[in-house]
């Protein structure tokens, strides 16, 4: 049996090369989605960190297509980059529908323009409303309580490790100095514990994209 190792690659140089290798050999993003990411980074600067990475967008496109998804609820739209990737997966699916939520009307308007320019605004709708890491438990309970996910339906939650602070918020973790990230930790710990204990679902947490929880309804 192979050993489980905490550090996947020996240093930043190798890790960067591996990331480049991943992206170049994984399902590519269409040009218009890549251009939208570039635009977001150019116009919003540091705030663009709220956008998922390009590799994560590739992952979402591949996953939605592989699952045969037809209806998607996304909590947290920002400028619409991830929604565009999901829309690419569903664009040829009859009866497809994506509803994406965000509280910021300014970035929401950027997203709406992007959906229109991409020709997907007929099945992608933006709803203005809260989209906070602190509300993961509420979102999960609401989705499950209303039966919004069918059997074998999948919920994907990102940032569930929050720079490793969910596991170790001591001085050993240099990210403990990030007050914003630290403020989210108790809510994410509660969410992860809830998923692990809930017998209605099975969960697998991947140590990628700052922690990705994959949740399947039984």
C-alpha cells in the first residue's frame, strides 16, 4: 500500500510546474471563458481572488458534464466565471437551468453581461441574495430540507479547509495572521462536522482548491 503523504510535491518550483502540467493536459476552457477571467483580474485587481482558479473552472466544467447535470444552483456568482464554466457543460442539455446567487449588484451586472455575450443568458439566471461561507450550514439544511437534490445528486463546497486553518489555527500555520480567513473557521468546522455526521449523504474532502467537499445524496 502506498504511504499517504501530507506534502504532495517537494517545493514551490515543482508544485508550480505540476499545476501548469495539470492545466495543459486537462479539459480546456473555451477562449471566451478565459478572456472573462482576464477581464475580471484586470478590472477588479486583488478582489479577483474571490474568483475560482482556472483549473477549478476546468474541474467544474468536467464534473458537471460527467455527472450529466441538468439543473445547477450556485451560491456565490461574483463576476460569473464559474457559472460560465458550468454553462459550457450544460449548453447542449435540453431543459438545462442554472441559477446563481450573489449579493453584490455591481459584480452581478458584470456577470449578466458575460452570460449575454456568451449566449447562455436564456438558461443562466442571476438572483441577488446572500452568498456567505458563514451560511454553509444554513444552505445545506435548506437544500436538503426542500429536497432540491435528488438521490445521487451532488453538492460541491469549496474553501472548506480555509488555508489549513480549519485543521490548525495555531501559530504553526502562518495563515493565522489572516483575520478574515480566521473569522470563517468556526462556521466551516461546523459545516464539515455536519457533513461527516449526516447519514443522508456521503462526503469526500479533496485537499485541493483550499479544500473541496464533494457530497452525494444517498
